[in-house]
C-alpha cells in the first residue's frame, strides 16, 4: 500500500506539473492574441519572434517532464530565429515546429486541467477503497494505479503532439549543420589569417632581417677586399654564417607551414621525431597506420607508403596500414606538437604517452601526461593556468606559435576546419588528456 501511495503521489505531481503548464498555456493564449494583433498592425512585428521563443521554452519544459516520466527523450526540431527582423518573422511563421507547439499548447489547456481536476476527488475514493481492499482483503490496490495511467496518458499525448515530423527534423538538422559549418568556416578563415600573420612576422623579424644584414656584409666585404683582403675575408666569413642562419630561419618557417618530415616519413615518423626531441620521456603507440611497427622497426619498411597504398612489406605481412590525407596528417602533427610542448612547459610531468590509431571513419590522436592538470579551468577562464596551453612546437627542437592561433583555440580551429573534434580532460591534479578525432576516408 505504501509503494502504491508513493507511486500515485509521483504520478499526481506529474499531473500537477501538466496542470501548471496548462495555466501557462492559457496565459500564452492571451500573449498570442496580443502578438497577432501587433503583427497585423506591423508596428509590433518584432514581438512575434520573442513570443515564439517563449512558446519554445514552455514546450521544452514539457519535453523534459515527459522524458523524466517515461525515460525516453522527446526530440525537438526548430529552425533558428536569426538574422534581420523580417527574416525572423518569416521563419517564426513558416517553422513547422511552431505550429506543433501551438497545437500542443491548445490541447494542453484541456487535457492538462481535465486530468488534474479528475485526480483530486480520486484521492479520497482511492485511499478509502484501496485501504480496505489492501488492508482487510489483502489484494493489490485498484484505484491508486489510475494516477499512473493518467500521468502516462498525459505524457503520451504530449509526446505525440510535440514530436516533430520527419521532414521538420531533417530541415532542423540541416539548418543546424549549416550553422555549424558557418562557424567552422569563420574559424578556418580566422586560422588562415592568423597563419598568414605568423608567416609574415617570422619572415620580417627573422629571415628578412638576416638577409638585410647579409647584404650589408657582402657590400662591406666588396669595398674592403681590395684595400684589406684579411678584413674582407672576415666579413665574407660572417656573411656566410648569416646566410646559414637565414637558411635555418627559412626552414623553420617552412616547417611551420607544412613540416617536410610529414612528406618524407609520414605522420608516424614525424610524431616519433617530435617524441625524440621532446623534453619529456614520450611513448608513441601506433595502431593500424603506416610505419606503426613495434618500437619503430616497421616504420622503416612502411615509411615509403603514400595515401591509399600499402608498402610491399606491409602487403607481404597482410597488414592494412595506410596513410591519412596530407591535411589530416598535418592537423594531427600540430596537435601532438602543441600538446607535447605545453606539457613539457607547464604540466610538471616527466612522461607523456601519444596514441595514433586508425579507425574506420578517421584518425584518432590522444596525448596524455601525468602532470598537475588544470587545463580545463585555464581554457574556461581564458588564461594559461597550470597547463598553460599557449604555444606549439612547429618542428623538432623549436618552439613556435600555433598555426591559426595559440593554444587550444588554434588546435580547435585547425581540427574544426576538417570537421573534426577536440576533447580536453584535465582535472586539478591530472592527468591531462587531449583527444583529437579527424574524419577521413582510408
């Protein structure tokens, strides 16, 4: 009997919430009439989108209540109310989800209040009747389960009215995808602009300055050579050193754009070079990629593979080892480089692990260090924090700014441009795990 009363009380609270929403829907009816009048007069057309957003919030509350009662989520599909006012008004009027919400709100006024009002006198009858039946006769309650049936009936009606049509769901998914791609494109454009500024800065502050100094040295050597050959030869020696430094600077700039080691040795070889040059003790694990043998032994055999082809050694051993497309390899390389550089700088860890795994739909990269953590809080506040994700190693042994921006922002932009995802887990005390998923076709 106690269990039946407890279940009936839970169902009654669900009916009470439905009645409260019915009262809210009554108020929304007045708001809808007022909005319709203002929209017809054109003066208050801006009220319509806001009223539709309010209706969506109320319908969302009912969806959550139905989900909590039944355990099955109720999907929603709305067109985004964005852009100038005329476009928002047209979207609000043409959205099928708005029409379904209006129908639900009208029906909720009736069945929400009706079921709740019917439940009030049922309490007295059910407690007396089921108390006698259960206490004296020893049979299960008869009337208390009706509360659950009423709550289930209300939830089923709301689910039927609020579930979007398949076409509306497709349109909403398409609109959400367009919005996501718009944001991704904006991020890719920003990353490209930041990359161009980085290249310009590196060339202007590094290679260009060295080449100007080299030109001056050569000019001075030409003038001094006839009158003082020893001084002229010394100036030529200095000019040769500056030429070598300028060449090394240009190599660093090129590596920041697309490291040649990626073309020569593939992603696995490039990541192993990063691991070898890192200040940490880095373990690289490779699963299903070209050059992913144990301890790097198979990397020499598979190092000559190109995208879409297997090396003869891999073919003889029956292994399905392929290279990812160049853009995917570059994004994975820079993600590993940035994670290792920042782990060495800020995490306080001595060791790190890198995982490169080929999956049916793409490439998975995971970098883990056992440092002090805190990168999640740093990212949320926009600071560097204890994990300090602010830079990236553009080539083995050098530290440079991340292409497309600094820290996780640059990494996310580069990965998002390829429709990939970046997940960061870094609680205080560690460990810090950065996981990158890049879709590609093998």
